[in-house]
C-alpha cells in the first residue's frame, strides 16, 4: 500500500464519517420540529379550552347580574373605596359568580383592601429555601 492508497482510504473514511454525523444531525432537527408541532397543537387546544371557560364565566357573570335582586339585610353603610374601583368590583363579582355557579344570585355589598399580597411576598423571599 502506497501513500496515495492510504490517503484515498482516509478520505473515504472522512466522507463516510461526515455523512453519518450530518445525517444524525438532520434526524435530530426533524425530531425537534415534530415535537414542536405536536406541543404547539396541544397548547392551541388548551388555549381554546381556556377561552371557552372564560366565555362561560362571562356568561355566568352576566346571568348573575341579570338575576333577581337579593333581599338586603339592614347593615351599616360600607365605607366608600378610595377612587373609582367599579371595574375591580365587577371582576370580583364575576369571579364569585363563576365559582358558585349559575342560578344563585350574587351581590357584593362591600370590598375591603388588605395587605395580604405584601406579606405573602415578604414571606416568600424570607423563607425561600
């Protein structure tokens, strides 16, 4: 075997090795794209389901708002919240109506702010580990 034969065998081995490596890389890329397509389909289904649940909650909130008025119990006047918080009260009433379910009239009489989130964040940072 002379030098040129050895060089030819070495070149063939190199080409075969490169073909194997790049074929493996192409297979990995195709597998990743297939998995991405599968998982994006699953995410789309979850998004559609969440949208349907949100619409059902909105319908339940509308139905609760249109329901017969609830008898009010004589209680002292609740304190007026600072600023215009009607949107927050509407969101809270929609969440309560969605949680309880339809058919039950819901009326929020007062909303009181608490600093629970501040304390929870502080506790989370202190007792992290």
